[in-house]
C-alpha cells in the first residue's frame, strides 16, 4: 500500500490497470518521495514484443489508470523496463525497484537476483523528472 496525498493505494490495483493495456506484459509499482504528496507512484512497465515505449503510450497508461482507479492514482513516473529484477523463483524484488526509483545504488544483498544485468539497465534508464 502506498500513501499518496493521504489516500491509500494498492500497488496491485495499479499494476493490474497497467497490464490491461494491450502493449504491456508486466508491471511493477513502487513508491517514490514527492515534495507535495509525500509519496507518488513510480511504475516499471515491460512491453510486449513489437511495441514501442513512446510519449503516446505513457499518456495512454496514465489515462487508463485514472479511468480505472481515479485521478489520485495517476502515475508520476513510468519507466520502460525490458526486464524486472526477480529472484530465481520469479518473485519481483520490489526492494531493489524502490532503490532504483530513488537512484540509491546501495542495494544490499542481491545474490538472489536471477539476472543482475537488469538492475544496471534500469538504473541507466530511470526517470529523472516527472513526465
């Protein structure tokens, strides 16, 4: 659960709204500090083959989340993630995603990550400003 401007939002609900889009195969949502709202939504999305990450897609995803959940759930950041950091059993490592969103390279123990190269790619392509 995330607290955005005093409203509790379920990350699973936002992720579900994102993956309903025809271009998205997987999504993960974490909190990111925001100077006014306290926390905001930082979304990582994995595209299906043959789809491009464009500003139009970002706008469509924001609109979809707004329509499904409400304006308070509109993502502030949407990052293209060709892969997500997962354990060998396939569980998304949200702790690592929160660190990437904050640009904190002190990741702690990442020995259970199935593909460590994904982490470097996400850091190099992270969102610097609110889109």
